[in-house]
């Protein structure tokens, strides 16, 4: 929008670089260009402001396909005014000299023209296309048809409007029809999901069975090894017992031999001692054989005295001394 500064009897206009100003005074063009700034008198001036920048026009219209189904087309058109002079002559772009605002709604007129033209070409194509084909393949076809129709439209060219591009965002049927069309795919997806679930369950069961078989085989192998271990322990125990018995037998035999040898040695020692004692007694008796009775009696008394305990008091009575004295006297 142009910026107008008010002064007494005069006005000053300053336009943006993307705005084309066409000023007339008394029916003659005095200013014509983009981004102008100039003084003017409001009582004798008439001005138009034509935008030169690219404009986006969103479109949303309904169409009917060849199988009588309603669809909604969502698109957008990019356009710009390439001939401001033609546009100013065909559309009212006049601005108020006091405020700089448009007196009418020129952009709405341009939008209406573009919308009706684009809809005409889109409706014409969709009317000869089935619903499924329109939803699957016709987005690019509708875009190309609308682009070609808008570019080749004589009315737009005579108005100085150029279409830069057309974008078709979506073509959608009614909600009920869309749900109906989605049903087979949803069912197929559900079937695939159920199939995957069943396969996963079957795989889980198979894995559980394999795990059970592995556990059973492990138990069988453990039982077999335990049996082997028990048999090996029994054989080892028998071998240990046999070895113990053999060791005990050897030890008993060795002990018996030692005892026999000890007994024999003791017997031999006893025999030798007895023989020595016998020889000693024989020699002693031989020595005593030639002694007199009195001498023998003295020796006996001596031996007796040596073997008697300590005698502190000895009482001799006449009955004891009389026979001894008699024998001693007889001996003399």
C-alpha cells in the first residue's frame, strides 16, 4: 500500500518497489512506474496502485468424477501482474488520495477470475475420470491441465496477469467414500498383521517346543552321566575296598610275621636265659656241693639276711639259740 503524507493543498506519495503507480491528472498520465515518490494535488489527481509481487491464491473446490462421486480438490495458484497498464484498464486498482487504500477490491476480482478459470479446467478433467483413478493418478494430471488452461487463457492475458505455477495438494473424496476405499487396505493390513501374529505365535510355540526338547535331552544326558558317575563311583569304591582289603591283609601278614619273629626271638632269648640261668645254677650247686653243712647254713643265713627287710629289733629266745649252738658244738 502506498504511503501518502498530507500537507495543506498538497500530498506526497511514496510507493514500495513492488508496487506500480499510475497517476493521471485531468485524464493524462503524469506518473507511471514502480517505486515512485512524488508530490501531487489531491483535487486534480487520480491514481492506481498495481502490485507487481508474486501472489499465492489458495483454491478449494468440489468436483464430480465420471462415476458420480464428489471429490474435494485442494490447490494453490501462484500469479503476478506482468502488464500493469492492462491490469489498470481492466480492473479497478484506484486508490484513495487521502489514505492510499484501494477504493474497491481488485485482488478479490483477480482471485475470482483465477479461481473460476482453474475450476473450469479441473472440473472438465475430473468429470471424465473415475474416482479411483482420480485419487491415484490424477493429481499431476489436474495440475498440468490447470496450468496449461490458465497460461493459455486469453482473458488472463488481456488483463495482464501471468500464472507462474499451479500446485494440487490433494484430491479427497467424501468421508464415507474415503473410509469405504480405505476398508480393503485396512482389512489387508489387518490380515497381514493377524498373519504376522499367528506366525509369531507359531514361531513362539516352535521355539518353546525346541526349548522343551532341549531341556528333555539335557535331562536325559544328565541322567546318563549321573548313571555313569554312580557306576564309576561304585567301581572306584570297590577298587578302594579291594585295595584296602589287600593292604589290611598285607599289614596283618606283616604284623603276624613280626609277632612270630618277636615270639621266636623272645623264646630264643628265654631259652638262652634259661640255659644261662641253668648253667649258673648248676655251677652254683656244683660249688655248694663240696661245702659243709655249717657253711651252707651260713651262706643261707647271709642270703636270707640280704633279702630280708630292715630289722630294727631282733629278739632271740633260748629256744632258737639252743639248736644252733648245739650244732655249732657238734661241728667242732
